[in-house]
C-alpha cells in the first residue's frame, strides 16, 4: 500500500514539475517526492515547517491549525496558501485536498512558485486532482480496514473469558490475515483523553477501551488516588524480533506528551542489552532503568529516590512481553495495563514502562484495582500520617537497614527509630517480624496503584 502512495505522489510531482508531499488528515506524513536544489549552490530551500514534516513525519498542532484556517478541509479543489515567514512558512503552498465519499482523507502539498513566476498550468492541476482522488480512494479503503481491525481488537480486550474471548481472538486473527501469527507486543497508554488516532507507526491494530485501575500517588496521599475508570489507548505493535523493541517504544513515546519524548531516546540504547530472565522484553528505560537499580543497590531506595508524580492524570504507557500469535493477547493486555499503572505510581520507571521491568508491581497491579483497606495499614495511609508512611516504605525498601534508610531520608538514626515506633503503634505490626514487614510493604506499594 505504501508503494502505491509513493507512485501516485511521484505521478503528481511529474505532472506539476515540483516535489509533492502526501499527508493524512491528521497531518502525518505518508509519502514525499525527491527535493532537488533550487539554488546555484546546490542547497535545498526547504522551510522549517516542511523540513520538520519530512524529518519527524508529522506536523505540530499549531501548523495544522494555521493551514486549516485556509479552509483546506472543506475545499474540493486546489488551495493556494501564501508564505508566512513568521510562522516558519518561507514558501507559499499549493494544497490539493484528497477526498473520497465526500470526506477529506488527506492532503497533497507542493511548494508554490516564487512571487512573479508562473504557477502550475491549470490543466496540469486538474490532472493532479484526478490523481489525488485515486489517493483518496486508497486512504478511505485503508481507513475502513483500520476501523474493522479496531473493532475486532477491542472485542478481544473487552470480551469475558471463555468462548466469547476465543471467538473474538479468531475474528481478529482473520482480520489481520497472515500477519496475525507474527510477533506482537500489547501497549496500554492511559489515561487516554480522546478518540482512536488515525495511525500509529508500526501498529497492527489500535482501539480505545475502558480502563480498569486507579490513579497514583505517594502512600497516604488520599487526594492523589484517582477512582477506577476512564479510557486507555490499546495498541497492538508488530515486532520483527524480541530484540528489536526500540523503534516500537519510540512510536509509543510519541503518543505521550512532549516531555516524554526525550526519555524515549534512551530506550533504543538499552532495549537490546537489558534482557535478563525468561521471555523478558527489551528495556524501555535502557540505561535509566539500570541506573535506578544500581542506585537502589547503593542505598537509594525506590520510595525515597523517586520524584513526586505530577498527579493522577499523568499519562503513561505500559508495554507487555512480546507474544507470538494472538492466543495470549488477553494476558498480554493485562501485563500492559499493569506496566502503565506502575509507571504512573513510580516515576523511576519513566513514562513508558515494560512489564518485564516493574518487579513486584507485576503482582501488586493485579491485586490493587481497589483502594487498599487492610485494617493494619488503614490508619497509617491516612493523609495525616503521610510522612510516617513514607518513612516506613523507605525503611522496607532498604531491607530494614536503618543506616541506609536514615541516609536516604536525610534524618538522624534516632529520628528514624522514633518514627518506626510510631508506625508500629498505628499499625499494631511488629517490624522485626518478616510477615508483618511483608504485609506493610505490600500495603504501602499497593496504595500507589489504587
């Protein structure tokens, strides 16, 4: 299909004697023609907007709004858009709306001639619009196929166990064709604020589903704990191998707010080298995850070293272990949701967490879909005792080593002992007893997820 688009874009470029660029209606790049030099020095005269579109394969929301302000979404013929240097548009544009069934499917863009020079011949423009209509038919067919896949994918993730789920998996396998038996990774992005995106690079299927689970926050922070519910974006990513996760992880990070993208750059460096354990997927955080573990081993416990989360609505993503075929997809989706919740609870995992890297949260995420209400921990988890809850968590993260815990908290050892005594009074637990420590540690960690 991509080759068909490229051939049609090249045909338009030949008709109009100018390099053409094809984007879908969300301004994501699909194909572009070769750009020749426009100057005697041999340098390209691309403006920043066109350069960014080609290099990042998408345009910013501001650029999209600016161009749409010229009525391109309603137009049925070529639209001329003047240059606007202040907006980074150094050359005027000619936009050919790509329509099918009365709906705009995308846009073909060409750089207009310099002022004073003749533009494209009207007959050539008419011929180019006919090619654009052929592109529109292809995009519409692709969109319909994507909608069918989205529906079948959603059915797999929301069906109950048993024959209903088996039927949903069979329907999705049929919709995917031979690719359904390949290697895939399930991804959960939550909370998701809107509709299903038109396209996600490397995705076999995409849909929006109800989210199970709560918000995130510090132990004892009742205000930060969000209710279960909301929406999640589910992505079924195609993989070439379990060792080639970096491109997929980068695509996932682009779905998150801009602040998450720099962290995604580290994924490629560490994805292939962090595979420890049976079936472990490549590390999303790469060196960052390894560094956090090294820090914990050196005395920086997870509860103390983490920055405070930005709130229950912080968007995060979770990536499941790769699976071959679709029979294990429901279980992989559970892994992806658990990893996304762990990323929201523990900023040290980064905005994109892999299930293989979240440690005890693998178990806790499956247990803590509701707020923690163990009688022993109930009082300690109240907002009034937030500092005591944090002290207890850091102490337990440090395996009960008072010196490490005091250093991590920045307090004197005697202060630590006083606080731990208060924790025992509030909980009725004996912090010298292994099972009591386990109960409290689980309650504190689970409170971050609930």
